[in-house]
C-alpha cells in the first residue's frame, strides 16, 4: 500500500510547483487546526500547554509564523528549495506552517490589539479561509486523492470492491 501511495504521489505531483502548493496547503491547514486547538486549550486552562512568555511578555504565535516565513523566503531566495528535492518539500510545508501561524492572528495585526477571542477575531478566520482558498488543497491535490480513492474502491487487496 505504501508503494502505491508513493507511486500515485509521484504521478500526480510530477510538477514541482504543484507539489509545493499541495505541501504548503497541507502544512497550512493542519497547522491552523492544531493552533486553534492549542489556543482553545490554553484559554480554557485544559491540558499541559501554556502561553509562551519571555518574562512577562506573551510571545504570540504570529511571531513564530513571521520568523518561519522570513526563513523560508531567504532559503528560496538562495534557490536552495527550488526544484524537486527534500529541501523544496520541507520549505513548502514550512511556508504553509508559517502562513497559518501568522494568519491565525491576522486580527491582532490588523487591530493592533489582542482580539483573538473577541468579535473582531473573526477577521483571522476570514483571512485564513481566503488564503486556504488560494492554496486550495482540494484543487491542487484533487487528482492524487481521486486516484487513491479509485484504487481503494477497485482493489480487492485493499478491502475495496473489485
């Protein structure tokens, strides 16, 4: 099964740009979901996670997102992550992660105050939806997922009908 997924992945992501968009999209959406969960857990004092602080200064996750985007931009300027390589894949994912960390706090940098859980915090959700639409995992990754689903349905070894 792993070999099939690898073959389908190679088939549908032969174009490096398409692969980078897909990986950035996946990194973006997964990170956004995880960050929203973590911030909710912090807000409700549930679980082991807490705010990152330096002394009394709360370091928002937007800071990590900006730093990651700057790092990825620098690597891409050097053309290290251009083309088909593990560096290109890793930097595409890192770009998605950095964009999610940054856009999740879009309302903070738009309003210049912490409105994450206020009514204006919805502006972050809107920014994320717009950016996610631009990255569009469904569009860039759809042929790969469709082929994978077709294989599952028609391969008796995978539990699907023949």
